[in-house]
């Protein structure tokens, strides 16, 4: 018999951290950064059939100062990389990034000097969305996964502790080639 059964009906139990996480996840404003063919699919995700606004994304911002999610759709050229970084730096904290499409995630089929081989060389990426081009449904799925990640993030001192633990865990990981059984 838990505490929930002893409380009167209609009584809600939660923490401030959970309410803040729900509020932050339910009001994400994207800054769209469409660079290639993936941008067409990103625009299609805002149409009435897929409708971003069901998930609190009423407003796709053209200005980074009012956005907290950057959707990088398409390949990033070396000339565009500093602009992308500048826009990311102008976004409000906390901020998140979705790399949409194989070109944004890894350079795609453009393995040459003019294209950045993964947008994670320019900005930190939270969600990688594969595909060439990925469908609008896949973008909505990535956004829902990001909402889950945002809703479960710690706040304040707990957040600092969580980040430190993740950094320590990453430092302890061995490179793939050094592990036994890995192909060279």
C-alpha cells in the first residue's frame, strides 16, 4: 500500500524538476536551417498532415534569438559552417540540435573538401536523423525523442553532476580498435 492510495482522488504528486521538464519539452521553438533537399521534407513536416504545432512547436523561428532547437537539414559546406556556428551561438540556453539527413550527419555521398563531414564538427548534435532524405514522419519521431530527452534532463546542481558523470564515463571508454575481438 503506497502513498498514492491514501491520498484523496484528484491529488497530483510530482516534482518541480518534472514540471519544468514537461514545460520545456512542450514549448520547443525550432530555428530551421535548411541547406539542401532535406529542407523540403522539413517544410513538409509543418503542413496540416504532420503538424508541428501538436507538440508545442507553433512557431518556426527565422531568428536564432527566439529559438532553442536548431534543425540542420542537408549538407553543410565549409563556407556555411561559420554561419551555422554563429547562429547556434546566438540561440538561447538551453539549446538542442537535430542533424537531419545523412549529409548533415556524416557528409553523405559528398566526401570532398567543400562539405563538412558531419555537422557535429561545427555544433554539438543531440539527435541524428538518418535518411536521404528522411521523411517528415521520421523528423517528427526524432522531435518526440528529443522531447523525451528534454523532459528527463536534470536541473541545477543535479544537472552539473549528471554532466560530470557522463564525461567521466566517456573518458573511461576504450577506443573500438583497442578492444578485443574488434576487426582491424
